[in-house]
C-alpha cells in the first residue's frame, strides 16, 4: 500500500511539472504529433518510476 501511494505521488508530481510547462506556452499546440509526443513522454516517465 505504501509503494502504491508513493507511485501515485510521483505520478502526480510528473503531471504537475508537465502542466506547468504547458502553462508557460502562450498557446497550447493541438497538432496531433505534439499531443502524441506529450502522451508518450508521460507514459515513459510513469513507467520509469
């Protein structure tokens, strides 16, 4: 249970970092390739944790 809570906390931190990065952009790109890159980055980071 402790490991699960730690994993959830790390995942939340990762999402917060990416949200902050997106907020720094004046506009968020909705091009499929950029959205796909973002999703893949999140998946990789979550599986590495």
